[in-house]
């Protein structure tokens, strides 16, 4: 079983739509959860960083963590064409090394 | 806003040659990382570095790889004898504290011919 699973998509939505991106993970020791945005041939850009179960909101983005079902989500409200990118979920445990384990990434296209 | 920088942006080398990829982490950060991403695949952890030593490395990070922090600002990844399968994007990342956010550089695209 893969440690972090993510549907690669692609996901295509019209401008203004609410986007839901999801990941599942297998190891209950994972405690920190991140969402990164990656444009083609660029470095991952940190969008959201969460520790506990629950919701965290930042502008149009909301990250949700459900540790009981090992499920993490990223919601994007009022999606824009500039949101078109690959979205990576990542996690790590409590160890000090902080090694990140990434999902495959979901490619999102927002059409004007 | 502070950011991680990497040079060169693109490196082409012949199989068997040594390459050094350079990174300047965010200045007050203490934890440093290298990841790689083969085209179309997921980002994979290579190595973490803290307090001037490797704290964890993956199976990918074999004897052909080494890391160094030669001064207070640079963090380098050396591949001694490159193979075709080393062709990938290499990302440097850093963070300020154990539970902190990890920030990535723009990457170096390594092409081995």
C-alpha cells in the first residue's frame, strides 16, 4: 500500500467553481500535512500547513484533515485560471528529520 | 520575502561525469533537504541534513551521492558518476525548526546524456 495516495486527475473545472482535492494516507504516525502547488517545471510552493484534525482557512483555500479516516482535502473557492497547476499533498511524522512523503499530485485546469 | 535559491537552473552532463548542484537555503533555517522528481513522477526524498550531518537518507541516496554545507550559506548535492537514470529535477528545501514548514527552491533540471 502506498503511503500517500492521490488521484492524478486531470481535473477540469470552469472558472468560479469550488474545487475539491483529496489524499489518503496509510500511516497513523503522520501528524503534519501540507499542500503544495507546483507549476510546470517549477518548485513546489507551500500553500497550507496543518497539524491537527479540523479545518484551516487561508483566503480562498481551506485545508481539512480527518485523522480518523486518514483523509486530507484542499478546497479552492472561486477558482481562477491562475489556479491551474498540479497540487501535491505531503505529510511527515513527528521525527525531527522532517522527511516529506508526497502524493502523486493532482493536475487541475480551470477554464475561463 | 526570503526564498530558497538554486543554481544552475539546468545542467547537462555526460554519463559518468560528476555534477554539483548548489542551493542557498533561507538564511535562518537549520534543516536542509534534497528531493528529486523524475518527469511525470512524484517528488521523492533523497536526504536530510541538520547540525552539519546527514540525519536521514533514502535508498536512492547511495554512495554516488554526497551533501555538504561548505560555509554558512550554501548547501550542495554532489553526484560523483552520473547515470542516465539520474536525469530529473532536483529540489532543495529548508525549514527553520523541527515542526516548521518546508520551503522549496525552484529546482535544477539535470539531464544526463
